C-alpha cells in the first residue's frame, strides 16, 4: 500500500509574503541568515507579523550546510522565548536548520517523557532548488558528515513562495539550485516508490525547469521565469517527499560534505554518471528506467522513437543544460587533486551506501558500482 501526502498550505506568486499579516499568534521565532537581513526581507517579515500583533525573536546564526552547533544554538535561543510560531526565511540551509531545531527539541522532550507542542511552522524560501518548504527531509552536518533526517513531523504547515525573495540570487546559485530541483524531480520519477501522483509532479517540474532555467540564469529579473522555477522547485519537492530520492543525492551528500561543495553543484557534477548507471542501456534489467527517461525526452519534444534513443537524447539534454549554466562537467574541474579524491572515495561510498536516499534508487548499487560512478564523474 502506498500513500501520497502534502502537508503544507502553499501561498505563491509575487507579494505572497503579505499572507503573514493573517497569521494569529503572540510570538514568532524567525530563523534566517545575514543575507536575508541585509536584503531587508527579515525586517519585512518582522513588520508584517507586527501588523497582526505578533512580536518577533530573531535567530540569524544559520550558516550554509548547518551543523549540530547551529542547531544547538537555535534550540537554546528558542527555549528563551514563548514562541507559538516559527518562520524559516531563507534558502535550504535555513529551512533545514529550522527543521533541525524543532525536531531536536521534540526528540529531547520525548526522551524526557515531556510534551512538546509544535508551533505553527511557516517556510519562506529564498532560493529555488531544495523544495524544503514542502518536504519532510532535512540535511544536517555532524562531525563533517551530512546526515539526512526524514520525518513527516518536520514538514512545514505553511509554505510561502514569494518570487521577490529570489530576485537577488547570484547566477551561480540560480544554476546550482535549479539543477538540484531537476535532480529531485528525476530521482522521484524513477524511484522505487514512484506513483502516478509523483510522476505527474515530476514531469511538470522537469518541463518547467527545461523551459525556464536558462532564461532565469541569464536574467534573474525576469519575473515570469522566477515564478516558474520557484514553482518547479516546490512541485519537485512534493514529488520527492512522497517518492524519496536515489543515489545521486546519496553520493552528493558524501561528496559535498567531504570536499565542501555546495549541495546543488555536487548533484550536478554526478548527474550524468548516475543517469547512465540507472539507465543501464546495455542490460534489460533497467528497462523501466530507460522507458521513463525516454518519456521525459518525448515530453521535452526530443526524438524518442525507441527507449534507447529517448534515453540518450534526454541525457544529452541534461548535459547541455548543465553546460549552458556554466557548471563544470567534472569534479576535477573544481581543482580537487586526483590522489586526494581517490583517498576519500572509499569513505564516501560507505556514507552513500548508508544514506536514507539509497534504498529507493531504481538499481541497488554495490560498493564497486558507486566507486565507478565517482570515478566516472571525476
């Protein structure tokens, strides 16, 4: 038996942050970062909440790839408040940090036999890639390793997709987060837990990304492209929170944590090698995957008279998209030393094999398979 769940109410399009003026409560704990503070979105959030009589307590110590120290500091700050609302304002790291703070507080209270009443959880993304505003996933760094936490309890209650929040995103972030959203959709589409519901969402997200990401990369002021890519990221999040992901993310978690590469870029560097591995065109064992890749090719109006032709054309389209966004084609292009990389491969593979995303990959990989993917991507 399978299920499909979307928890958050979603408010979207330009100016949707004004929905904050409709929130009821007494105190909001706002998790954000210095970027959103500098750009003025943090103050705008405080002002909207103040209009409805909600005072705000701010925590802006979130850093990229938040670790357990950030979570601990956030927990301490939260416990000093009487917050009945928590607002995560920022990119995936900020939303993951807010999830980590809430989840850790809940677990500690539960272990102590105490009740923890979850506050109203509102997520406002400032990038278009993670889809974290609608998922039950969070990635937290512990002792240099990225740990994927999955629990329905963490999913936000409300997601606000205000496209003005991403109008200052640098080109490199547009590229990395856009490819991250693409990987979410592709992996959900071929996941062993995929359903008709998640397939429909994944197909639409991929169509939106291919139709608008290049435009947004060239001109972040294009409001139409901003809204569509933001929607695509959210839609892909709906797909993968129900279908889970695959080894592209497992390998990327390990790669990014080891060499301090952003999550989106890690995914992008591994994508071609993972697509080829999962398609497994020289065998009949992954026929279902090649059928799905071929269907994506047809949706993108690429030649797909056979599964093989469609798969090859889809993989080429992905490579062309990545190139048009200025993303290097190989890991070594980031200046990573080959011997250093080879020394870390075995440990990265172990981490990937035990990652929460690996079990739903369409092909169950061996250690040697993952080593081969890393080597091919290098």
